[in-house]
């Protein structure tokens, strides 16, 4: 039997807003610890003052810690096929499940609670808190109220419970479990080295055909989300992906336009242009106009060129691009197919956000 003995430290506060600040997982086979994972976690929210005092974990300590999405795949893989064991398991399981729900993943594992088991195996004790149990049962504990220390204490407590009561199957809380698909080692290596930055991510199948492209604020988070989901669409995508590429890009509008370009021009199979959209002609009222925004890096600009109310193409230029003749600029553009959906993408963006510059020609 495989057990994943877990302890979490959290931010405290309202249950709906609570997030993990530290996690410890010890894989236990009934006799020995076979694997372990311990990490601080950046909760992306402040820690309650009382919790800081109790655990010694403060906001400054977590600034450079990985965010939960960066360790989620590791948690899924370690707990696959395992029974979650925790002291007051309903709390740890609820918080862990909530973190995965924020990523769009339904995390479900069977679980055992050492509080409930201790009450059966060691009846009539004054208290069943972890600290009091360790004192009563002479379990050595260090780093109390830290994930690793409490998880190791729970391992020792669970050993005692197993020695007293080996048949625990009827006490396991088992939700509906879906299988987690194995991820190739080279894909795992790729994901580990992806940047947590803004840009475009491209997914290719084994025939080098583009099967997916997304403009995202965090490339690493987006790819992680695909690999921790277990719905049919995500599992199918995981099976098809052979390799992943990315492009760092600071400009939000140009990222959306390029994404549309690849989806429609390069691979119409997954084009989103199945509906008809009204074209807001007032935005493209000039005969010629250039939309200017950020490029790949500081000092580079992205431009989108519109002529006769049609989107003609996009390109990237350095700071001196305005000194060049318009005909020269047009020759360096990547052409796109004008379409009402592309108009909608641009116009919706212009209605909500500001570009660095819009140059209009008579």
C-alpha cells in the first residue's frame, strides 16, 4: 500500500481565501519512507499575523518561493495511486483541493485521518492534537508547526496505528478518482525550464504540425495547467503534444494578433472564426494607420498596419523605425488574412486598453 503523508501550513484567514505557505509530503509504504517533497510556497496573498507568530513563516520568506502552480505537477505525481494521510485530514485535503481548483484541476484522492484513527486505537486520551499525542505516545518531534516536522511526526504516529490496526480499508474516504496520465521525461524537463513570463506558447505534434497556440501572461503556468488537468480535452492534448516552443513578447495586442494569425492562417482546423462578427468601421476610419505597442524586448516596437479598413500585417522594428519610408516598412510586415474576427480582437482591445501610439495617415 502507498501512503502520502501530508502536512500543510497556510495563510490563515477565511477558508475561501486560505492558501498554502508550506507543504511536506512523505511517501510511506507501510514500513519505510520511499520519497519526500518539502517546499515553501508563495501564496500570493498576505499571511495572518497569528499564523506568522505560530509557524515562524512570514511574508518576506515566501517572496522567492515557488507558487503553487509550479509545484502542482509534483504533488499530482507523488500522490498518484496513494492514500492521503494527514492529522485532521479534512483540513489539509480541503485546502489542497482548493488550490487545485484555482488551477482548473479536480484533485481527488482517497484519504485517512490520523485524528479519527487515534481515537479508535488510543481511546480515552485527554487530547488528540498532534502535539499532545506526540507527548503521550513519546513520539519525537522537531520543528513543531512547520510542515516537515509535523508530517514526520504524523509518519511515526501512523506507524503506531498500523501496528495496532492493519485493516484500515473500511475507514478510507474514497472519492471518485480519475487516472492521471504519465508525462514524458523530456516534456517534464521542458516544463521545468519554461519561463514564468508573458508571451506566446506553441504546441506541436509528432509530425511538427502546430496543434495549439496561446497568448498568455505566464508561459510556465499555462503549460502546467494543461498537464495537471484530467478532463477529456486536456488528456487528448497531452497525448498529441510532442514538443513545446515559446516566444517572449511584452505587447498584449500583438500577442493576440499573432495567436489569431497562427490559428487561422497556419492551421484553420482549430480556427475560432466560426461565427460572424460585426466590424466596427469607426476604429479603422483612416485610409492608413499604424498601431504601435511593445515588442519582444525593451527598445523594440510591434506594429500592426491597417490600410483601407483592412488589417494588412504586423512586424517588429527598433527605435529608429519611424525614420524609414512607409513602403519599406510595409515590405517587412508579416501579412495576415483580414477577417471580421481579427477586427473584433483589435477593436475590443482598443476599447479597453491604451496602446503606446496610434499613427494615422490621411
